[in-house]
């Protein structure tokens, strides 16, 4: 990082520099361990165990076992799937009902109707 950062406070700069140093340290460790030829010869097949990734994968596998229904988990599927379907169905139903009523009252002549054979 450049030392000439003017729009970031000094405390934030120190945090950013510490994070960058930690990232570089972890990167170098990963590169050193993943390219170690003796790990492959020892039977590890070059696999580098990362406990954070293991925790994340275990969390994703058991996600549905820990699911707790609440308003938020109901709201998103309702607004994305059920409500648009219900609105579209209601609009189609009322449109067809009104169109059929106009046909039966004789307000629309046969030659002006769309889809005469359905």
C-alpha cells in the first residue's frame, strides 16, 4: 500500500496495512504448503486442510437441519413466487370473466372477437 493515503484516517490505514500483511502471510503459507513435494510423497495427495473451509462446508450441509421458520423466511418466497402468481391469476380470471360477460350480452360482435375457435 502507498503511504500517501489522504482520505483515510490513520487508524483505518493501520488496520488496512495489518490486514494486507496478514493476507500476504497466509498467501505465502498456502503457496509453500500446497507446492510442498514431500506432502505428496507422504500420502497426503497434496491436500491442504483448511479448518475455516471445513466449518463452512459443514454449515452448508446441515443448513436445513438448523432451519427455523420465521417471518423473514416466509416473506421472501411469498413476495417472489406466490404473490406474483396470485396477482397474475386474478388478473387473467377477471379479464376472461368480463370478456365472456360482454360476449354473452352481445356487446362484441362475432367478427370483432379474438380467438374465435377456442
